C-alpha cells in the first residue's frame, strides 16, 4: 500500500528525507497563535500536530513519489546511516512527533483558557483546532446548560453553538486540481432532539471521544451533522472524531472534528489530542456558566437593593440613573434613595460601600434600610449619619461607606445637608451656573469617632441638585478634581437651552459618553429639581390643646378653603379636621399644629407631641367614640400616621375639584 506523505499526512507519520530534528515541521504552537490570518492556503503549509510528514525540497529533488521504491530505498539508507539507539535511551524518530503534539496541546489549551465567557472560549477552541488539527469544528451544547453540581435530568435538546471551517485548500500535487471544499463534506444540525436512553445521550454521558467509523456511531454522528436520514454522507474512514464535552459532573455537549479530502485520517494519538481539547473546553464551560450565574445573582442583588421607582413629592422633580461596572461580576455598593418626610419634605440620599463584591452589595442593602428607618424618625441629617455610623459598627463588617444625606423643604426653599466622606453635590442654578456645595466632608461611615455637621443653605426654585458617586468623576486616566470640572462643564451645556433642563436630561448629560465605555466602578446618580411650593398655598397654625381647639380648627379650615376657592371641599374637610384635632387634643401636652397645603391635592397635617399612634377600629353601637378615624378613612383619598422626633403627624389628602380632581371612571 502506498502511503502519501505531506503536510496533512496526519499524526504519527515519519519524514522520509532524513532531516535533523531542528529541520522538522514548524512548531504548531506558532501556527495556533497566528490564528486565522495565517491559515495555510495549501496542503503543504500546515502540518498536523504531532505529524512528522513533510512536503519539502527533498521530494522535489528526488522527483519520485514518497511512497515509491526509490523513496523506500532512501528511507532504508537513512535508517542505516542513523546512529544506533541504545535500549531505554532516546528515540529521535518518535520523540519529535510526540514533542510536536505536546507543543500543540500546550498552545491550544492556553488559547482556550484565554476565553473569559462561554462564547469567547468556544471561539478560541475553534481557532486552536482549525486548521491546525481539523478542517471543521462543530460545537453543540445542551439547552439549557447545567449549572454547578446540581443533580438533575439532562435537557433533551442540543443546539449548535459554534461552527468553524477551514478555507478552501489547493491540491498538494501540481496539476491535480483543487480539492473539494470542506463545506461539501460536512454540515451541522441546528437542533438535535435527544432521547435520555438513546445512543447519543449515552455517548455524551460516557465522556470518551470516539472515531466516526466505529460500529453504531455513524447514525449518532449523522444526527449532529443534520443528515440523520442519510448516514452514508458521514465522512468515511477515520476522518471524524466525536468528543463529548463533559464537565465536573455533567455532560455539557459535544465537539465534532472533521478532516476533509486530501488530508490523512485521524490516528490513535489524535484521539488523545481531541480528548484533551474537549476536557479543557468542558471545564472552561463549567467555570464560565458558574461565573455567569454569579454575575447574574450579584447584579440582581444590587438592583433589588435599589429603589424600584422614585416618589413624586410636591415641589420636587426627581430622576436617577444607575450604571454597573463593565465587569459585571465585580458588583459594587453604590446606592441612592429619595424618602418622603412629614411636611412635604423629601430626603435625598446617596452612598457608596467600599469594595466590589456581593458582600458590598449586601452591606449596601443593610445601610439603605437603616437610613430609611432613621429618616422615618424625622431626624436632622447629622443625627441620621451619626446613628448610621453607630449601626454600621454594630454590623461587625470591615467595609466602610460614604454617604450624603440632604433634606429639602419645598415650603421654606431650604436645603439641609450632612456628609460622611462622600463627594460634595453640584447645584445647577437657574441661570446656568454651577456650584459645588461647601459641605464639610466628615468621616466615612464605619470609621467611628467622627462628628457630623449639618449645613443649611438656600435652594432657589428652578435649581437642580445632582448627587453622584465617584465612578462618575474618577477613572484610571482622570483624577477627582478634573472629573468634577468636566461634570460642571457638561451641566452648564445642559442648561444652555431656553429653559431649565429636566432632571432626566441632567442625568443623561452628566453621564455623557460613559454609558458605552469601559468602567472599573459602578455609577449612581440622583437629580432633584427644586420647584418649591408657593407660600400662598400653605396655611399653618399653632393651637393650644383645649376642648375649644376643634371648633377653632374648623373655623380656620373653612375660611382658608374659601379663600382658595375650594368651597366644594369645606364640609368634608371640616369634619375630618375636627376628628383628627380632637384626637390630638386628647393626648397632647404641648401646642398642636395644623397645616393645610394645596398642591395637586389638598393635604391636611395635624401634629402633636404624643408618641401614641392612633389605630382605626370599628366601634360598637353602644360606644360613644371610636368613629373618628373610620370617618377619615371613608372620606379621604388617603391618610396615614408618621412618627417624628417630637411626636407624630396625622395626615390625610383629598383630590381637588375640577380638572385636577376629576378621576377617570373605573
């Protein structure tokens, strides 16, 4: 039998030219690293890994077929001239193909390991296998892929994930014409339905690569190639290897490697090479799936900790943005919040937990919950940060955090701010100028031992306050000061229009082109446009807790509503004010407060110094009291009780009559 030697002669072949080891085939490591740009254009340009066959000048000089009688004489002469090898000593004729094979596996596994995610890893597998080892590579994966070490039945579907083909090769012998393209010898099925007890599922569970010419394998391979009804189209001989992708505890899928016409069949050594490629790929897929799941869990955890939506307080427009870091698994601890306070005030919060991990996200969630609880007590900003610092120390975590807490009063147009090591906010004035608020930085949360100060300032109507985390202004190529200057320039550009920009526009302008860039840190933004509440729409009184106070409150309410043109609400509002004030008089020991606000709704607030919170109950027929809150619940659009540091505030709201108060029919 004549054996043709050439660049595609397969592994295990030996050179017939007697050349030295240093003159043998080119290192396959270099062929793999060169990638697709250096794919061979002819069969004589790319030896298979481990192959000793060559197509070189020796053949051209002899002018004879490598398998001819003259070639055989040359091989025998070369063997006779070779030095004698001692038993157990080095064997140059076998060491070189083995060395080439090991070099190829080293380069290929390194290339596969470079992939960070599933797609990239499988692409690297195909780059390493085609054309250095095979002409076609087909990768089918289970859908969905099994995750971790969970014990479950494997999915019943394989889907084609990646397919790679070598370019059209020319014939090795001049004048013989081009070889058939590999595309004519192999196809791929997009979807393969698996039977749990079928031969293909059993082959994948076994985890051992096989040749395509083994008995009973052709029908299995025909399913993967999409020629199930005509298995005769499967490449003949040992031109195909089916290697299962078996992870730590699950079958992940399969890889099919095919050699086209004009290239030697696979050998037993090639089967070992395919096994190593499949093993490294499967372990990489296992890690990639776990990495993707961890990244998804971390991202979901952090997004769950953030507020799903922002409130819509009177006199303030809010907008927010959150951009995770480009490396999703490195989740951070940035957060923001907007909390409604008694008296139509709103608390604006932004913070950043140091570090990037799921622990940082969990600590962020705990701190945000603590801030919401403290804000409900209506404490001043410095007191909120003081108690937050104490609670952070009790958590026992080594993580520190920065936090900025601002309180805006739309009636007084005042802003009260306290800072715990966070970057100062930027105020965009109505005239388009920007100002970095002079707020004392304070020490970060969790450090302990530091005092916090509250700074009060005027917040003019039409201005916008922007709170942000350091990921917006700090990067590898820019320091914080430079980043803040760029931020102010972007905000000035946003205010160059005809009117004040909306908070959402301010956020987008502040981000600029960061949305599509590579970020090492996540970014949180909170923008608040201050519109305020007009003084003529607010009425406020202090009243002594006496039996006559309820009658006085009814008289003041009636007069105010008529001045506002809300005569249709006088009767119901008088009744509810009387009941709530009478309840406050019963328990208060200091003057009570009554406030009416007319915005998009009519809001009434009654405050007293008693910590007892009233509860609605259903009075019996024989009871003389207990019906006040029941009436409020029936007549008001909404009502509630808010605890404050000085006692409590009972409030209720009513829709305004006319276009603002009309409700759509159910």
